[in-house]
C-alpha cells in the first residue's frame, strides 16, 4: 500500500529527496505523498525511506491505498521503464 504523511508533519523536507519515485511533494502546510507514485520503495530499497528518515514518524501506511508486493513492483516498473529493480 502507499504511504501517507500525517498532520504531525513538521515540514522539514527530509523525506522529499529520499523518495526514489518523486512521490513526495511540498503541500500547503505539510508534505504529501502521491499514492499513484508510491511503491513503498519496492524496486529501489529494502526499507521505506520516508519512514526511516522522518524525525517525527509521520510517514505511515495509507490503508485507503492497499497494494500487495507484486502490485507495488508492477507500479515501480511502470514508473521506471527499461530499468531493472535494485531490490525485488
């Protein structure tokens, strides 16, 4: 499933450059994650980079956008055509 950023976000911006899919952008008051681009770092990393770097633990699973590993990997392949996943 995609991740989301909760209202506890302090807008530090640490997460944005860590996202391998450019799914994180600055919103009006907090950063936001585009669920169409979020693969939970499947295909790029073995851990969720936004959640690891966030100083206030506000990057959490988005229950409204549930996907299994195979769906996340397929999404990664669509976002990175012609590339091979670094981590499967």
